[in-house]
């Protein structure tokens, strides 16, 4: 992690992965609910396949009088059950049908490519993780038998603890993920919104015609956080989500804070704000080249 | 330091750096976006050859854009977009390593034996615990044959217990007294495979509880084995029993011992992670052990066929011993010799 994104620790449910290129990328870990739904969808597919196989096997055996079709079906259904997840995660680059429907993907936690051994390892404990704790909860006598309490208690507690792993870990890691070195993430979304510093009516690169010029002292007051808020407001104004009164109020607040003289904030708040945004951004970007970053108006430099 | 020059005038003359930055690269980003969208929705296979070559190039360009934007861009929306784009492209590019041709052959005949050999200490412990179970069972049965019931589940024994007469015990070895007609043998074989392979996988997965349940499972397996051997030895039928047991026992008991070793390896990784953190250690051990379990599934399949078909159909002791020898040869040759050649070539 040569280039950590931030000094503060990552929030829960967010994981950072550094690929071979050395640029850390952030992913949202899939929630337990998402994964449970994906798993149920997959179970449904596996169950259906199993039923179809068994019906086929039993019918073939009854009609031909041979036992071999049934024997094959027993083995095949087991193989489907055990290798469905491994097969799809290899074939579909870390997604099963259920995961694909839920927009989830398995990745390697260390940022290298997802390997076959990682996929196999993460799926070997799957049944143990899901069904044994369920049994411990619903019918403990089946799992623990007549074991004495000093054996039954830690065993049951261990199984439940293993099941609780994805609920308590920061990256929602289940035991299989730990063993395989994998994580399940949500597919990130990406949509490019327009840049508010570009005059969209003009050809790109044309000089911007500002009516108002702000001094360096005036631009030194706000920081990146305020700039960002202003960009959001301008975007909202474009789509009609922000009312003209809001713009006017913001423009007047800014004018007052930076000591701007004139009627512009009152008469044409939108153009005033856009103009201020452009120059504020140019100022902050230039300061950044000097190595000075101003996160918000509360920042001192 | 405060700039004395009016900043606004300069901004008027020149386009913003970040605007130029975006204008120059936007086309590439959108091209990457479209490729990634298709790769994630329909699979990498739907991309054409030139597109596949283009993908990593565009991905690296997007990463460099992201690095620059994170440090210099004041447009958070742009940075967010690039974060999302780069992350999606990462998934498309590093989703999984493409399975090369012959991956299964490589795993079975090179990786599997090599990794089993690398587990030598765990294998030794696994064999030792199984043997210990067998010796303990045999010793206790010398004192009192009543111990038999404690070691062998009556449902599994099917009447083969110390109270049974020798004829019944002998008959059980040669397929007498069972209701099995020839046709159902294949079903029997595949049920055995499914049952045993499931136990093997459990043996590995239980390693996640520090390997203790794995030890317990191996020990009880040994107890059962010892009780059986001791019962038949007492009646002077050890030779017949071994002939009955070995043909399928070599792959089957071998596979259980191997899966047990894999589970113990994981337990060891949890208890003694060495220089790694515990999660790192578990991951490393789990990945190493995964192919071992995969190979064992094949062993269980072979054992199921031998146990379900051969053992029921062939009742001649000598043929059984010949089969046992044959199984022993390929089993040990596979584990001891497999995957050695490539390693030497690599040196």
C-alpha cells in the first residue's frame, strides 16, 4: 500500500484493494443481506437441477430396468451441489448466477487475479458454514449427539461464531473468504456528470467571459468542501432541482462572506455563482500545484 | 503566501487545468466504460481480439488519470466517476485468471501430489492419529471385547460384532447375506463415493476449528478400523479381511488421511501463524490445501467404484490382493512421483 488514500481508517463495509499497478481502489463490500439473497437464488438453481436430475434418473431406471442411470444421477447431483459455485466462479470471473443477479463479484483480497485455488478454498467450507450452525440452532442433538456439556458448549459456540463472522468483520468476510483470501464486493457504479466549469453552450477551449473578477484574497476564503457543495448546487440548478431563491440566497451569503460589492448576486445569482465557481476552482487547483491543500473554509492556509 | 496578481484575469485567459485534463481523456474513459460494461455483463469472451488487447491499456490509462485526479482535481464528481470506472475495470481485468488448457490435468497430476508431499508433517500426524486409534481399539478389545460396540456404530456393523459366529463374519467378506443384486451395485458405488467424499471435505473444513475436530474425526476413524481388524484377527480371518479391505481401502483411507492432513495444516496455520498475521496465515494455508482436497475427491471416486463394484463382484482372495497391489502402486506413484519432472525443468 504505497499510496494510501486517506489517513483515517476505512469506514465499515468499505475495502481497499491494491492491484499490481499499485493504485489502491475502493470497493463496497457486499452486505450480508445481498449475499444471503444471492445464495438463496443459487440454492434454488442447484435444487432445481438436482430435482430434474433425480426425476430423469428415476424414470430412466424404471423404464430401462438398469440401475446405472440412477447411480450416475446420484454422483452427478452431488457434483453439481459441490461444484456449482466453484464452476461458475471460475467460468464467470467470480460470479454465480445469484451473484450476477444481485450485482456482486468475488475478488481476491490481495489485488492479484482471482485464482482457482482461492475459489476452491472459499467454497469448501460453504456447507459447513451454513448448515451446521443452522442445525446447532434448530436441532442440536443431531450435531452434538450425546456429547458432554463441556464438549457440546464450545463446539456449538464455535460454529455460531463462525457463522457470525460476516456480520462482525469490517469487510464482511465469511470463513470461506478468509480461507480463500477472497472478498465479495458490490459492482461499483460509474456515471460521468457534466463539468460545471465548462461553458456547455460554447465550444470547449473557448475563453470564458467573466463579468466579475474576484481577487486572490476573496478566493482564499473557501475550500474544497464548499467548492464541491457549490458544484452540486449548480448541477441541481441545471436540472431544475434547485429553486432560483435558493441560488440567490447562496449567492448573497457568499458575496457577504467574501466582501463582494455589487448587485450581481441579487440580479443574476446563477451567472454569479458559476463565475465564482470557475475562479475558485482555478485558484484551488493552482494552490494545489504549490502543494497547498485547503479542505474547507475552516482550514487555515 | 497570498498571490498579489488578480487571479481572475488569468483564469479568463486560460482554460482550467482540470477541464483540459478531462477533455483530453474523456474519449478514452468512455471507450473503457463501454468495454468494461460488456465484459462484466456478457463476459470477457464477447470482446474481440483487438478489444481484449485494448482493455488493459485503457485500464492503466484510467488508473493514471485517477491517480492524477485524486491529487489535483477539484471536481469531486470527476474523481468519483474515475474511482468507479477504475474499480469496474479492475474487476473486468483481474476478475479471474483465464483457465488455460489442461488446467485440470495440471492440478491433478502436478499440483495435487506436490502439495500433498509438502504437507509431510501433517500427513505424518494424520497417519499417526489414525494408527493410534487403531492400536487403542485393538488393545482395549484384547482386555474386553465389549469395547467393540463403543467403536463401531451398530448400524454400520450390520451384525458383524463379537457375538456373531465366524461363518457370518466370513460371509460378510464375500458378499453373502446382503440383499444386493447385481444391478444395484452401481448405485451402491456412487452412494459410497458421495458419502465418503463428503466426509473428506468435512475433515478439511473442520480444520477451521484449529484442527481439533479433524484430529477427533481421524482418531474415531482409526478406532473403527482397529476394532474391525481386531475382531477378525481374533477369529483367525485377518488375511481375508485385509484382502477385502485393501483394494478400496488404499484410495479411501488414503484420501481421508490426506484430507485430514489438509485440515490439520489449516489448524496449524491458526495456532502457529509464524511471522504472518492469523488471517494471512489461514489464507495461505487454505489456498495450499484446496487442491489437496480437490484431488482427494478423485481418490474417493475411485475408491467408491472399487468398493461398490469390484469388492462385491470379486471374491477370490488372490485377485483381491492383486488389485490391492495394483492400487497401491498407482496410488503411491501418483503421490510420490507426480509433478516432480516439471519442477526439475524449472530449476
